[in-house]
C-alpha cells in the first residue's frame, strides 16, 4: 500500500494567484519527483529531489519551484498561476533498491486556472 | 540516457480476450527495473507489475504478466481475460538500480479500450 499523499486533489484558481501543491510520503524515501501530465498524454518531469536540500529541474521547463526541507515533504509552488498551468500534477517517490524498486505515486492534483 | 518506446497509441480488445501492449527500452545501465502502470480516467497511477533486469523468470501478477526479452530490450505487458474495467491508459517505465540516473523514464502510453 502506497503511503504518498497529495493535496489538494482538485483546485480551481484565478490567474495570477499563488498556489502550493502538497506532497508527503511516510516511507522515508529519499528520491521524490513531480510530473506534469495533460489528460491522456505523456508524463513530463518538472522537478526532482534526491534528498533534503537537494532539488533539480526536470526536462520540462516549468515556472514552478520546489523545496525539500524534510525528507517526507516535497511541495510544488506556482508563484503566479496562468491558464497554461492547467494540468494534472503527479508526485512520486522511490526508495532504496534494498527496500523495493517500486515507483510510488500520489493520487494526483488536478489544477484548473481560469 | 534511458528511453522507453510504446508504439501503440491505442489498442482495442474484446472482453475476455487477451491483449499485449508493447514496450521497448534502451539503457546503458547494467542493472535496471521495468514497470507497468495503469492510469484510469480519474488520473491516479496504479502499479501493476515489476521486472528486474536480472530476474530469470517473467513477472506475473494475477491477470498481468510481463514478457521480458532482454536481448531484444522488450518488456511487453500481457493482460489475460480482459475486463471492461481494464479500459485505461497504460504506461511502461524503467529506472536504473545500479547507481545510474535515478530518474524514472516513462513511455508515451497506450490507450486500451475493452469492448463488451
């Protein structure tokens, strides 16, 4: 059973608003990832982290930022939301190979910017 | 660099029939893992099956089996006795388990529709 949680699940906000998507995992995983995905389309990596105080940008250019102050917490922030940010955001984590290789996903956050 | 290729954008299958979803991969890592995920229209990613590169036998999980052909770098998903609830997007993925890039790589996905 995956123990990775995302909030909110669904959000509608106005253009220019600041929004933080929360992601938490209770498995002690060091590696965490954020993907952006439009419905029925491929996943695009936007940010990742290999541990506390480690954050990197992914393949897809994104106007979002992330932080990793605690192992279990990896929030994604949009300082000024735009309609082009409307998408689903998926958070994932991976543990050490010795503890299993599964990539765990949260339930996703559907963001609509109007 | 790792790469996953899923060449079937959409597949159709009759209920109770078997279906194979194709996945080929490319990597220079000596040790890696291959995954399949199901994504229904609600959006969550559901883990289906895992195959390690050194596993001698093909992985099976209930109605799902992974046809792993290492020399051909293919990791096809076989769903036996399809059900209407199997209609979803299916993603093949891989990641290194030997200290290479820890970033999971995903294919573009295959949309499966099961007809009654």
